[in-house]
C-alpha cells in the first residue's frame, strides 16, 4: 500500500464510522446539522490528503512551485456558492421567524 492510500485510510478511520452511526439514528435532534458538519470534516480531510499527494508527486514540498493565486481562486470559487446558499438559507429562516413572531404579536 502506498503512503497516500495508507494516510487516506488512517485519516478516514474515525469520521466515516461517526457519519455511519449518525445515519443509523436520523430521528435525533440536530441530525441534518451534524451530517453537514461531518461532511465538511471529511471534505477537509480529503482536500488535505490530495494536497499532500500533489506535493509528494511534485518533489516533496519545499522545492515544489505552487501557484497560490490559482489555488486561492479555486478554493474561493468552490466555497463561494456554498456560502451564498447558506446566506439564502439564513435569510429564509429569519423571514420565517419574523412571520411567526408577527403572528404571535397580533391580538
């Protein structure tokens, strides 16, 4: 087994079983938020492992040239859509709370 596969297996040993255990109990409070958090953790691990593999392939990191501008643009592009979606979700939830509060306040 090469080092990338070994690192990947080791890093995923904990978050995947946690995710699986959560899926076995969808009735628990906070289920969806917990799944989203677990997915973010797994995505971060995968991103780190792929970056590590890329550095290994390029000669070990210190001698490798890295185009930070392209890397940053790629990361921002990937995350901006997720951030916008969260803003829309938060706005929708706030509108729902406001309408509930107005309904309660009416005599």
